[in-house]
C-alpha cells in the first residue's frame, strides 16, 4: 500500500502541476490578445498624428513640385519657340544693316550736294532712287 500511496502522491502532484500550467496557459491565451490589441491601439494613437502630418507635408510638397514642373515645361517650350525665331531675327538684323548702309549713302550724297560743283547743283536728289540718274541732265 505504501507504493500505492506514493504513486498516488506523485500522481496528485503531477496533476496539480499540470492543472496549474494549464490554468496559466488559459489565462495567458485569454489575456494576451486583449493586451496585444491594447498595445496596437496605443501604438496607433502615438504614431497616427505624425503619419497624418507627414501625409499633408507630402501632399504640399507634391503640389509645389507639380507647379515647378509646370513652370519648367512652360519655360522649356518658350526657349524652344525662341530658338525657332532665330532666322527671323537674323533677317531683321540684315535689313537693319542694309538700312544703315543706305542711310550712310544718303548722308554722303547730301554732303556732296551741299558742296558747289562745276556743273551746278544737279546732284541735289536726296532719295536713293534719284541717285541712279545722277550725272544725266534732267529732261523737265
């Protein structure tokens, strides 16, 4: 009987230990999910305001960046259009150069006509077209 008593004590102690561990496990399983959800909620409450603020900063930066891209595209198109006008400005430059040359010719003819000549004042024409007939007597 003493053996039965010992086995019985040992069995009781093992059963008691098993029941305690099982109870502890059930307690942990019962309380862990709520604790995990609490920690998640706590973490969300701490980080969410910073995330929202960062989101608005990113949206503002994106808006500014889109405006800058639009301005850059507009400036690029303007420069390309200016490059296309170079031949026109070169033509204008050539015409201005010709005008200066004709003005110098007119000034020279005017200064020559103010000087007395042997033939008289036949060279008084101030237009460029009249200088072609210079030297020929007028038939008026």
